[in-house]
C-alpha cells in the first residue's frame, strides 16, 4: 500500500522537491530531503514516478520516469 521514493540531492540551491505519480503532482517535499513515502496505494499495481528540484525562479527538468509495483 506504499512506495518509498529515494533520490540523490544534486542541487545546492533548491527550495524543495516535487514528485509526480502517473502524471499527477504529489505534495512538494522540503529542501535537502532525499526520501519520501507515497502511501494509500492499490496492491499489485504499477506506478510511474518522476522527480524535479524546485528552484527560485526556475525548476529543474523532470527526471526520467521510473516504474515500480506495490506488493500483495
């Protein structure tokens, strides 16, 4: 029912991070964060995630999408 997202913080001037699941924006995460949990998901379901650093005034490009599946 949940997927843990982990990423490397390659930015030194971000104001936060933003994830996208299956084309829908998720909550923004605080700067210097490198992990988050996406919960309340359906079992045995594939999900696609992208991430970007939020900047002031511009955001980084989205990462390449990564697919993963929930268990049970």
